[in-house]
């Protein structure tokens, strides 16, 4: 998870900075975190179909934030699990539910 930005600070040099945690997570890690909010394993709900794998997909991508930390004083403020929870909460809010309500949703 990362984003690159260019910064031109007054009196400083413009440059590219990798903004990210320096951590790397898989789709399975994401699924574990999202379904874990409900005390569920994801395997009964998700089907993996290799037909849809992209042959040119980047196998590994990870930001190296050392320069942004050193030169900008930047640091990550949101953990991976907190970000996943925020995403799930946002999706649930769109249908008028909270995580607590969704946990008790019949179905």
C-alpha cells in the first residue's frame, strides 16, 4: 500500500516520496482482516478462480517510506487492520448498517 507524491518545499528540493507503511499484505491478509471483523473465515464465501489471474500482475509491491520519514517527518497513522475496518464500515454505512448490526444480520 503506497502512494507516490512530489513535494516542492520552499527552500528545499522537489522530489518523489513513497508514502506507505513499508509493510506488505496479501489479498488473503485483507480477507482475513475483513471477515475477521465478523468472526468469520473467508473461505466459505470466496472462490478463487485462476482464470482471472493477470499474467502481467506485479507479484510484489511495497513502499519504502524511509526518505519521506527522514525528510518530511511523515509517518503512517493508520494500521492495516484499522484501514480494512474503515473500508468495511464505509461499505456497511452505504446500506444503513453498522458492523454490530451486520454481525447480527439474519442470513
